[in-house]
């Protein structure tokens, strides 16, 4: 594996890398008792997600096992209390995904084409994102009407998509302008020839104009953003709640945790409903579970608490949880 010092101390600005993926690699490495590579993966996640407290604590916790001097320096800079850098024996890791990434739109931009002998104004299609930057609020993780923790943003897929289009835009501009220029120049030459050639080129250009629209293909099946929460939990059966503080919508799901287990919870909120899957990371405890609940984006506020809990109990009993 790479040496720990080969990573830069400053935090990376490379938005093409997935900080959450690096964090999950660190979780798996640590579970396999590979602390060296776990420290490397957590450090990369920390560089890409510097504001996430769960990533930061896990990085510092593993760094202490590999490089005591670097750990002391970064601990002092971070302000994290050393007594919080302890992994609980029984815990949950929640990954919550929100909605779908923004869609690309096609816009027409008028451009003058100063071709020798031809002065014309034409329009060129370009793909754009029109949605503003998405800044999700931290989700509340609760049990028995008490908040046990807050999630933190682990990944903004929207920023990755916007950066991807920004990097590709120079090539898109050159390609689209070249196509339009070629069509206009071909039409100008055809106009100097016979009627058959002129109308053939005109028909070809008309069809090309209809077909050659801006490429609006994008990452439509990926979530807009992903949250992360990691915290201790008592062994036993729990009815956890995840609440969106911006609108008061909640989703609830049962979780059964065994002593010494790390339970991973994946929550995918598509806007119409929330799909929740749980599984044991270290093979202990109950089998994997899956259920569909209410959405945090378009679900039920807390006033529907009683009805929603009844629905949750029915789903749980149906799954045999």
C-alpha cells in the first residue's frame, strides 16, 4: 500500500473523486483489520469531505494507530476531543440518499458566422444545468422522540455532475460550432450550383438541425446528495426515525442489532417513498432487511406520527422482523 506521507496534508479540491466511496473502503479495510489501508482510505475521504465530522473522527482515530506525530498535529488543528475517537462495540452506519441529480436542459444561443461571402446569424444548441446549488440540511436520527444524532453531507453528486459538464464544455462548444459552420458553408456553396444541389443540401441541413440537438444525457439515476451518520446503539430492537428538519417529514424503520455488531442502513429517498435496507457488516445479528416507507422529500409530517407507526409495524411484521 501507499505510504501515509505520500498524501498531501492540504485537503483536495478534486471534485471528480467520490469521498463517500473512499470512506466505505476505509470501513471495509478496518473490518478486515487492515488498519494501514483503512487510515489511507479515511484520509482520502477526509480530503474530499473536509466538513464531515464522522469522516474526520474516523480518519483521526485510524491515523493515531499509524503516525502519532501527524495525529497530534492534526488533532490540535481540528479541535476534536481525543475521548471521542473511540469506536463503539455496537453501532450503526446510516447512508441516506436524496432524490435524483439535476437534469440537463438544451438552450439555443445565437451566433454570428463570418464565413467569407456569407454573413449570417444562426443558433447553436448547448446543454446547461439550470438548478441552483443544492445545499441539503442535516437529517435528524431519532428514537423515542429523542434526537440521537445528526447526519452530515458526505457526497454532492450535483457538484460532480456540474463539474463534469464544465470540463466538457470547451469541446462541446468547438464541436457544435464546427457543425453549424460546416452546414452554413455547404449551403453557401450549394446555392452557387444548380437547383438540385441547392435543395439537396438544404434538406440535409434541415434534417441535421432537427437531429443535432444538445446532448442532455447525464447522471439521471444517481442521487442528488448522500448523507452519513455513524453512532453507537444499544443491542436489541429499535424503531428509528429519520427526520427532514426543512419540512418536518419523517420516515421510520425497525432495526435489530446484536452485541458487537456494526449494522449498515441504506436509505434511498426517491421523492415518492423511501426505501430502507439494512445489513450486518461483520456477519453478526439478523439477516438483511428491506422495506418501503414514507419519503423525507414528499412524505408525512410529524402530525401523522400515529398512522405512520402503524404502517411501519405492518411492514415489519410482514417481513418477519
